[in-house]
């Protein structure tokens, strides 16, 4: 692979590669599609979480009107002047961010809003992004988070039932807990600037910018809804990267690190990333991250360790707060769970 780094003034350290351009004509068609009304959904969810760590959900019950309302408010915000948007930043950890992701030097061709999925945080961000009229955004976001959280909880309940665990709320109750640490982010992948296009043309470079670098999500489960623009890629078990065809009517759900631990490695926390591939329509995504309360002890569920078969817990015990603090000391691409493995390789 030939990696060409354009001058920092042009790309602000974003790597532009000549090869490996995601090829949208070769979309991954084997992505598991789960109809939540299907009586067989529980088994299909378990299989998808084991095999891929991600799947697409249809018949999800989240009202389309809610999705398009939040999307159009997000577009309004991202169309504001840079000065106005910067007033809602920096994201420490909640707020508006531009190109910088996390505290450790990661960058992407992206601007975003990141916040805690709590009443206070939603109110605060609404006032800072729409100071004149925060209520419309606050209501739309509150409703969206409520509905998507509910959908993720239903999926987790089906997964738990599919695993044969008697208390189907064993995991969903963590997200429903009033102290759950759920998060929400609105990502707007930036269009290429004329300067960038010109430099690429001059150097005969195929523009291929990373919007959000490869990573796993630290939480339990995440739900992504994006507009009709491609760019999202997942890594398969063998390390191959595949592009998923965009579908604005569905949600893409993925297993996070915490769910991998709770299932003692049965469910896969999947690496994913976003490339900026379409310069005509910019990609917008809304992501809900379902996490447990801060003090919750993360450990394999007892039924996930088959002692009679000599199985042991793969990970050391830790609280979500410990894991989150450790995650914020890492770079995006790091393997955060490796620090908590009992038998490190
Ligand atoms: C990845 C998943 C979520 O987007 C996120 C990200 C967070 C951030 O953007 O602040 C992190 C990243 C994410 C994991 C490692 C750390 C923290 C950036 C980063 C380099 C909000 C999250 O919870 O973890």
C-alpha cells in the first residue's frame, strides 16, 4: 500500500492513500439482516453477534418521522458558520468537535456533536447549539434517544433469550438503569475542499480520506443510522474490510467491548471505520452507544462460562468506570480489551 501524506495545511495530518480505495461496487451482501418481527430473530441475532459482531435491523419500530426530524435539525446546525459551531465545542467530552477525535491525537475528515444521553446533557447541548430556540432540538433528540434505546434493549433481550439465559433483562436493565452511561453522537463527514481536490489532481492522487479511523466501541451495543451515503466498513473475522450498502431506513447494530466480555468472548466486538467516499452528498450518521452505569462490574455472565467444559473467564474483572478511563488513554485503533485479558498473549 502506498500512503501519501499531503501537506499538513491541506489535510491536517490526514493520510491519503493511493490504494485500498473502498470499492462501492463490491458491497458486502452477506450482512445479516434481522427483522425484529421475525419469530426466529433471537437465533439470528445470536448468530450475527457471534459470526460478525454486526447486523442490520429492519422493522425496528423507530418512527421515520423522528429520524428525519433529527436529521434535518442536525443539517441546520452543521450548516452554521464555523464560529457559531465552535461555540458548542470543544468536546470534553460533550460538545462540538472538528477533525480531532478523542484526547490522544486521532483525526478524521469529520465534524461532530458528542454528548451523554442524559436529560441534563441533552438540554445543555441544545442550548449551546440552538441558543435562540433550544426546545425543538431538545425534544427531537430526547425522543430519538428514547426510541433507539428501547429498540437496542429489545435486541439485547432477544440476544439474551437466544443465548438461553433465563433473565432476559440481564443486560438490557443496565441500559434502562437511570444511571446508565449511554452516549450519543452526530457525525457529519466533511466534503472535500476545493484545495484538497486541486492538490490531489496535481499529484495524481486518488482521494481517499479517513472519516473515522478503525476502532471498536467500548460500550455494550451501538446503533448507527446514516443517510444514503456510503462509507461505513466493518472488519470480518479474517481481517478483511467490507463496505456496507447504505440504508437510511434501517439501523446497523454492533457489539461493543463490554458485551464481548459479558459473553466471555462469544460475541465479537467488531472493528469498524468510515471512509469519505462521496463528495457530492456528505455522510451524516447518528449513533447511540448503550453503556452500563459507571460503577457496574463488567464480568462474564455466569451462564457464559461452561465450567464443566473447563471454561474460565477470559478477562479480569473491572468496573465500567475503570474501563472507560482506560479507553480514554488509548488511540482509536488500539485493542483496548487486551489490557484486561487474563492470559495476555
Ligand atoms: C469510540 C466509540 C464512541 O464514538 C466514543 C469514542 C471516544 C470519543 O470520541 O471521545 C473515543 C473512542 C470512542 C474510543 C477511544 C477513545 C475514546 C475516542 C478515543 C480515542 C464516544 C467512545 O465511547 O469511545
